[in-house]
C-alpha cells in the first residue's frame, strides 16, 4: 500500500481555472480513489481552498496520515469514479395539487406492516413546508443527525405523517439500534431545488417513506453496500417519490425513472408531461425557477416533475395514468427578440406599456426574487409569462439574469450546475446576488 502523503498546510485560494475544475469534478458524496487504488467517499469539501476530506470506503472513517492527522486532499490527488450509464440510479419527485395528490394516496393505499418494500408509504407534503430550520445541517449521505427534531419543519412532518405501524416494523428490522424517522433524500431534494420550491402555493411534494434494511438484507452484501445498509440507511427515511437502480433493459436514467415510478408507486405519466417543453412552461406559468432534473454526484439522476393541474388521472387495474392533451401555451413574442427591440425604443412592449412604465410597476413582482441591478420584469399579455428585460443593453430573457461578472457553469462529470466569478475567484451552487 502506498504511504499517505505528509500533511500539507492550507494553500492560498486556488486560481480560477483550478477552482472551476474542483467544483465541477468533486462533490460531497462522490466516489473517489486516493493513494493509488484505495477507494472512499468525499465526506466534506471546501472548493475555494481546494481541500476535500474523504471517508475510507471500508471503515467509514476519515482518512488519516501516518501521524494520525486527518488528511485534506487536493483535487489532483483524487480520481472521481465515473460510472457507466448502466450504473446511474434515478429518482423522481412528483409535484402536484391537492386533488391529484389525494387520488395518488388513495390509489397507493394504506402502508403494509408485514414486510419491507421499496416504498412503504406515500406522503403529500405542502411545498411551502419542505424546509429545515436554521439549526439543521446540510444534507450529508454519511450522517444521520442532520436535523433538529424539535425545530425542523420537515422532520416534524415526517414524524407526524409516518404511520405508527411502520415505526414498529422498523424496530423489528433493526432491534440492535434505535431507528428514528428522519428527512433524507427529501431534505436533499429541497436543498437542491432551492427556495422557489417554497413559493409553489397549493402544490405538494409526493414523498416516500422507506424502512431500514433488515439483518438478512445486510448479510447478502459486502464492502461499501453492506456498510450503507447497516450504518447509513438504518432509519425510517423520508425520501423523494421513488428511488431505483437501473435495469439492464433501461437505455437511460429517464427510462429507469419512468419504470420505477410505475413499478414502485403504480404511477404512469404521459410523454408530454415528462417532456422538457411542458415542464419548462409549467414553471414559467407558476413563476418559479426550479430544475427539471439535477445530478446527485455522478451516480444518481433526479427528475422533478410537475403534474399539470388540469390533468385528471385515470385508473386501469393497479395503474394510475396522468396524460395531458391540452395544447402548450403560446410562446411569447419576446423569444423572437421583437419585444426587446420595442422596449428599447420606448414603444409598446406588453399590454401597451413601454419599459419605463413597466419599471414603475415592479411592485407586482415583489413576491419574486429581486433581479440583478438594471433588470426589470415584464409580463407577456399573450400567455401571462414573466420574463426579464434590461433597457440599457436591449436584452430580454426568461431565465433569471446573473449579476455582473458571474457565469453559469456545468460540471462535466456530474452535470450539476454551479456559478463562478473569475474576477472574485469565487464559486457557489446557490444563485448569486449583487451582494456576493
């Protein structure tokens, strides 16, 4: 075995190029190799200083050097394990209104308490309540004490919503520990989606309840998977709607997601509902900026699907089908650029108003995040879609503009988006503001 390197002192903030590469390639929870052939999981990361702390895959303990000191690795000392398409798992989080959620919950039925299943129970959680308290820690797949059960809103909902029979089942599966109800991938999804999830009034997140693994399920595994089942997924977990590993017949993570939604929850969505175009239009109609899909490290693809509120489900045996036949909204003239030109010239933009008049009416958008300096919001008269306009540069766009100096980057290894400011040598995953 290679000898671990000597402890290094903290370096100065890395150059922009190095910093970008670090953020793009290595994230908390990523599988990596270090010191030649040893494998581990990134436990914590601080990209601005190019420092990463790794837990050994076999022991679960942070890697230490010969002196017993915890090692802070550089990105150049780690190799991210890139999975093939066949190794990428998929998760789905469904968002919908109360009538749709009631139909789903009624169709899924009461929780079974005799055996462990992929999903034991479904819960409809108001989007505005899918958040933790300030005292809670950010999601970490290697920790089970992230949330304060007394102050965390999501933890409280989980404890109140999980059927008592499932808590008893968990005790029989893991009599050696005290299995608690805790937020897990539902917490992670809420963090990844961002604050706009809380602005989806009248919408609910369809969360799942899963059980800890029993002793027999643990014994049949080895290595990291055995430790994951024994020491990490050992509680009653509140997760996204479904979570599944790929099948040899799946051609893509989206195929895995669709299959899992049907096999595990008995829910089938039409092709148009899955589509980027409809999902994008639904977000614009609601007035929120939430991702359609995102990566959880390089190993899991997460799909966030909004069910159109006008869609009524149909039942066919044990399956519940949602299919949209309504036409997509008419696209705003702003996409063609003519609206922006009119605004710049002072002529009518939308609803007979020019840019100056729209600037005076920004109070109607006070409930939305403040755009960067110089930008205003304009509402399309044809379809009610809100977009952004910058009078000085004559530019219009639908996505939230970035403050000066910031650019949006995409990780080549994980596909996850982040923001980078070369002049400030700063990177972040949350949307930057003028103050950053």
